[in-house]
């Protein structure tokens, strides 16, 4: 009986996952990514945020009040190239229905993206984060966690803003397998690198001037509560824009109006 119920839940879970992965036909990226420019700019350990266009993406954008609905970790060339000669996978991410997988940069050539770079990350910790993610390749999401899937069919739940983040962690208790940013946050937490720690003052001794009472203590939040936008908001991650990374001279731009005027002069 238990095996039959598991099979039924698994089928239902896959059906719901396919519905959540349906892409929006009206999605138009404003500044789509160029894989070659991204490759030149990205460094191992960078987090790439993506503005997705799936039904799941719409729910995450609403719940987090953010443009970004997906996150992937850039790992450079640590993964072997495919034997069939296709593009080398350089991103590790978690996808609903697939689990933890490695994908090429070209996957997001038609999406708006943002690079978030951990500031001051040591080479040893960078390697540890990449190893952490690589060791979890193949991690699968349990499709029997129906509650985890059903919550995303309510893209605009009538709940206060302060509760929406908690809705992301609602369900099986292991949302890492559904939310991409949770596993990445767990990787950074494994080397004690902060993302968005709470800052509180420890209660001091009787003396008001106690240095202990003024000390700020950073509390690392549980990885299940992290969302893609947290890397964007983090004071410890630098926003890197590929168009500016290698120098930008606005005087070198050719404006459409100027080009048309030049063409008219030549024609006249």
C-alpha cells in the first residue's frame, strides 16, 4: 500500500513540476546575456542571478519582491568537457524536476542576469565552496513533497510581506532541493562567509559603557530562508557588470540618430 501511494505521489509531483516549469510567452529580456562576455567576466565562486520566465519564477519574484528568481554558481573549468564536444558546463544550479545539475553559460543567453561576487573570499574557501557544490551534483528533489510544489501555484498569496519569505521555507523542511539559492547559501555558510546576517547587540553587563554590550554579533541565518535576491542585497557581494568590467568609454558609442544623419549626408 505504501509503495502504491509513493508512486501516485511521485506521478502527481512530476505533473505539478511540469506545470510550474511552463515558460511565459510574453517574456522579453531587456539586456540579454552574452555567453562570451559572461565567460570573460565571471570568476569561480561568483553567483549568477537570473530573471526566469517560468510559473515558478513568477511565484519566487512575488514572494521575494525581486527581479531575480534563480541563482547558479560559476565554477570555471573544474568540470570536465562533454565527450560529445558540446559546450563545457560552467554553472552548477538546482532545478525543479532535475535537481543539482551542471549547465553551460549559453543556457542563459536570452535572459537578464546579474553577477554577484563575494568580496575578499580566500582561494581556499573559494575552492571549498566549489567542491561543496560539485559533490552535490545529482542531488534530486523528492517529487513526493507535494506541499513544496503546491505553494508555488499561488503566485500572489494574500499574506503580509513579512510572512512571504517563510512561505518559501514551508513544506518538507528541506527546500534546498527546490530552491536554487538555498544550496548555494549552504555552500557559503560551510566556510562561514556571510550573505545577509542579522546584526544584533549582545546584552552587556551592568555598566552601560561595557564594550561587550556594544559588540555586534553576526547571526548566520538558516540556509533554507535564502533567496536569489539576497545575494544582490548582500553588503558582502560586489555587483559586477560585464559592460564595465573591462573599461567603458561612452565617447566610443555610435548612436542610431548619428548614424542615420551620417547616412543622409553621404546620400545627399
